């Protein structure tokens, strides 16, 4: 009997080695398995005393390959969505600039100088000397930039102290003015230009429907394409107002200064726009859709539905909690129609033999419920990948191209040069965005290229082309 006991004791390590030996051989086949499983197999191998050199397969090699594969997938997604984002921004920016240029070329109201100016630009530019005109343009630009900085600081402070109602009322009145009053002026001038007759009753119905639908789409809910179209339209209307009422030198100086201000406001640690973006990210709230053009749906009503994610999470956790309230060692269901989910009595006994008796307590259930889910939410995936651009960028892009079209003696070469320069700058900005992966200002590069292309084309290329056409030289 003693010999038999010794034989049994001697054979038990051999049986354990034979039972654990197939596990490392399956490890190369499971390299694509997720992280928790690979960590569990490595821990099991270490617990059996095999060490990190079991069968020449170090456990650390598998997570490294998984990390490399994840990095490759991230690079592929960056390239895929990077090109997609470029197209998503090129189309609305191009549409906004096309609307402005088409209006400038066809409607003379926005290019005619009738002596009217904005309240922010009180100094006239029709002076006798160039120095006085330059001084007046500098003063006008200073007043305009000061107003923009002050209003931006007020907006940031209101958002920081959660004065959402005040901001919503402010944006509501601005959208109301653009969609009703400026749209009425625009439509009236278009009808005058093309000599089309329309009674005031029909005009009032058209403006009412246009404005009400726009307010609903921008400040509440609506189709994505319709919301984007309204945002592009109000940006074009605002750009046309600036082109109409800003003097020429003041407009160019404002474009140069506003690009520098945008650079400082976004990249400086205490910049107002950076504080606004970081605060929105910390609160996990979308920035107001009346200020941002988004390639995906952004609704302001989400800020009021703060209890919906918690309610959904509690509803999703309730089945898990019900399953965890029953101990693991509970007997199988007596009804044959109920499915045990693979947790057979043999499996339960095997787990108890390996890990000991498992009991579900309130602390363990609370820890499991508080653990973050490994699966990313599918609904927010496209929204997180959506690209966003401020409406101010649309306005100043269109203002540059429209001003070039209005003041460059009607030359299409200058207009097209500014258009291409803005798109090149936007592409470079998106490239830097993919590299640094943080909020970047969209104005500096595009406005710089646009100003350089405008003055170079208007002062060098256009006279050269005129001389060639005059002497009938063809290149």
C-alpha cells in the first residue's frame, strides 16, 4: 500500500505536466485574443512554475504584438478618417464661398459704397492722404478686434459658470436676426437684381417658413443636411454683411489681426477659446451648435438630457445585477426549458476546485457594476469621429474670397487664387490636427495663404496677364 501511494504521488506531477503541457502549444494560435485572456494564460503558466521561458514562448511577446496591431489599426483609421474629414470640410467651405462669390458677382447691393458703416468702424477711409487712411483703418480694426475679444470673454465666463440660458438666448436672438431680417434683405435684393415681382404676403410666408425651420434645425432637432445647410447660409449672410459695411483696408487688416488672435486664443494656456473647449470636454458636453459646424449630428437638447445615460446604464446593469445576486454555487434550474448558459454543475465544481468557493456579495457586485465597459459605445462612434469647424472660420474664409472678388477689379484669377489658398491652408490645418491630435486654430494658415495669394495675384499676376493680353502674347 505504501508503494502504491508513493507511485500515485510520483505519477501525479507527470499527470499535471501532461494536463498543463497543451496550454502553451495553443498560445501561438491565440495571439489575436484580447488582453485579459492573454494575461490569464501568462499568469497560469507562471503559477505552474514553468517561468517565462516555457517552451521558448515568452509571455511578453503576445501583448507586444497586440499593441503593434492596435497601433497599425489606429494609423489606418487616422488615414481613412483623415481623408474623409478633408472632404467633409472642403464641401461646406466651398459651398459657403461659392454662395458669397456668386452673390457678389450678381447682386450689386453688396459691392456698392453708399457711405454706410458699422457702428464698430466709425472712422471713414475716403481721406485725402494714404497715411490718414491707414491710421483710420488701424483704429477701426482695433475697435473691431476689441469688441470680438470682449464678447468672447463674456461667452467663456457665461459658459464656465453654467449660464446656459443666457447663452441660448443670446444665440437665439442672433440666429433670429440672421434668419429673418438679413434673409429678407438678401431675398429682396436678389429679386430686384433679376427683376422678379413678388407680393409682400408671399414674401412674408417664405421668410417665415425659412426662419422657423432654421431655428428648429439649429437650436433643437432636425435632419443633418438641413442643419448644415442653414449653418452655411447664415455664415454666408454674415460674410456678406461684413463685405458690405467694412471698408477695404479695414477688412484686410481685420483678417490679418483676427488670424493672430485666433492663434493665441486657441494655443495659449489661458486662451479663451482653449478654456471653452477644455471646459466642454471636462463636462462631456457639446459646444452650442449655433457656433459650430459639425459633420455629424449635434443637438443642444442633449445638455438637458443628463439623466438619460445614467438611466440607460442602470437599465443595462439590472440584468447583470440580477444574474450576480444568485450565487455561483446555486443549483441548476429545475425547468428544462430554462437555459443554464453553459454553467453546468460540472463547470461549477471545477471552478470551486480551482479557485475555491465563490460567493456574490454587495461589495463584489458594486465593484463589477463600477467597472468600465470594454466595448465602446456604437452610437457615439460616428459622432466622436465627426469633424467640427467654427462658424467664424466659415465667415472669415468667405469674407476674404468675397472681398477679393469685389475689390480686385472683377478679376477671376485673384478670386480663384484666394479660393485655392484657403483650401490649401485648411488641408494643412487638418494635417497638423492629425499629427498633434488636439484643437487647433483654423484661421491662421488659410488666412495667411489667402492674403499672400491675393496681394501677389492682384499686384503681380494680374498686371502681367493684362500686358500679355494687350500685346497678344500667349504662353
